[in-house]
């Protein structure tokens, strides 16, 4: 294996030593843990949402409520809403998982391109979560005003 074909961090005058390597490794470990917990929660939400939604609309049909008016259409809509929310959350946290994977790979191989790709994934994660947070804040303010 030739060293000339790899872009090492030391060749770019960027040396990750001691504390910086430890902090990157620690951030990668925690981000992987958090993303796996969120993926598991999305799967659980999907399962419980489908089961709970089905029983909710079956009981509504027996009582003659909203489920009776819309028939089976409401169960389908609920399923698509749950699928959309779980997919959106999983997509956002995929970027955090990708950050973890690429940073660990960059620390092992000392590849600047992997490090940049990992930090790019983290940047995308923060941009998306910031947009969702701002939209949520505007929604809350709008509900308070009206």
C-alpha cells in the first residue's frame, strides 16, 4: 500500500493529536448511539402507531364517530402520516449516523476526505434540525397570537 495515493491529515498540515482525536472519537460514539436510539424509536413509533391507529378507528366505527363518516380512508391517511413522519425523522438522523461512521473511518485511516465528508454530514444534520426548530417556533408563536 503506497502512502502517496492517500491524502493523510499530516500531509495537509492538519494534525489531530491527543485531545482532538479523543473528542472526535467521543462525538462519533455518542452520535452513533443517539442515531441508533432514534432509529429504534421510529420503528417503535411505526409499529405502535399502526396498531394503535387501527384499534382507535375500529372503536370509532363501533361508536359511530369520525371513523364511521370517513370509512377506511382515515386509517390509510393515518398510516401514511405515520410513515412520512418516521421516514423524515430517520432521514434526518441518518446524517448524524453518517457523521459517526465517517469520522471513525477518518480517524483510523487519517483521510482528510473522510473527515470532510463526516463534517459535511454533521453540517447537513444541523441545518435540517435548525430549519425544523425555526418552523416549530414560528408555529408555536402563531398559535399564541391567533
